[in-house]
């Protein structure tokens, strides 16, 4: 039962409780509610605008809606900007739905191919992993290291991690590797030539429908700090808590 059906059911029950023999009134109100909901949907439907995505993002038909929804966020990030100097930070709060993968797309638009990508997140959405696979296939990502959490290893997460293992086998461990660990962090490290960026925040690599906080930093030192502990989690965690993918 979706939200609209639940609302109508609640209205029907309320009418029958308050108005004796309220069948006619129930039918009339139901008709008016449906009419009003259709008008609200029509008024709030986003205006489709042409989004000119680069060739490396053009993918399968199933990915089209996901790519458009994420690429459309680039304009929002453009308004925030990027740290232009070494050791400079930008902090902000999002009030719109965001998938942290949008930052990766924004950075690629600015700097092109990612030489090295290290990502440690509590949760990865399946579509986001599919996008990373596509970017690897089109040689838009040089090396990739995954780290995801064992804290949420069920259902859709298990499906996503099976996909990650397939990607590792597909491209080889010299290019793609990773672990599952008892982590709850959300960090993305991106290297473009001599530029090193760190993106930290509360949002996962999946759709976020709430207020999230983010920090974007340009710093080789911080990049190397996070890269070191992410790739060596087993050194300060028990062996049973870290699984090599």
C-alpha cells in the first residue's frame, strides 16, 4: 500500500467514525482528494531540461534516470564551489536529496579522469556501483579501492557486495580491490594528477532524503592519512572483523 492509498484509507475510516452512515460523503471526499492530489502532482512535477552529459556517462537505458538525477546535482555543487588551494576546506549542509556519487561526477566534469579513487562508506547503492563499473570500463577511473561496512550486510547490501566482487574479478586486484569492515565512515578520496581531494560527510553512496553535512578539502596530507588507515584497517582491528573482497 503506497502513501496515497494509506491516506485515503485513513480518511475513509475517520469519516465512518465521525459521520453516521457517511457512505455518500466518503465517496465525495475521496473523489475530491484524488482530484486535488492529481493537481498537486501536476504542479510539482519537475520541469524536464536537457542535460548534456559527456559520452563516458552515457549508459544503458536502465541507468538513464539515475544518471540524469545525479548529474542534475552538479549545478548545485557548482554554486558551492571547490577549494582552490592546498589545505583549503569548504563545509556545507545539504537540504535537498543527494547521493554522494554526485560529487564524483562533479569532480570528473572539472578534472576529467580520476587517477585514483578510494571510497569508504557505510552503504553503497547498487546503481552507484553500476556507475563505477561503467567508469572503470571506459577508463575514466585508474585505480579503485572499496571499503564498506559489515554492520549492514543484508538484503540489498549483500547484492551490492556481490557486484563489487564481480568488478574486482573483472578488472583484477591490481586495479580494483577492497574490504568489508566494521566501519561507519563516509569518505571519498579522489586524485587527479597532482590534485588530491577529500570529501567527508554524513551521506552515503545512495539517495539521501534528509539534511546531510559535507566537507570538501584539497589536501595531499589528509588524502594520504585517510588512504593509509582505510587500506590498513586490519592493523588496528581484529582479523575476524575485516574481510578481503
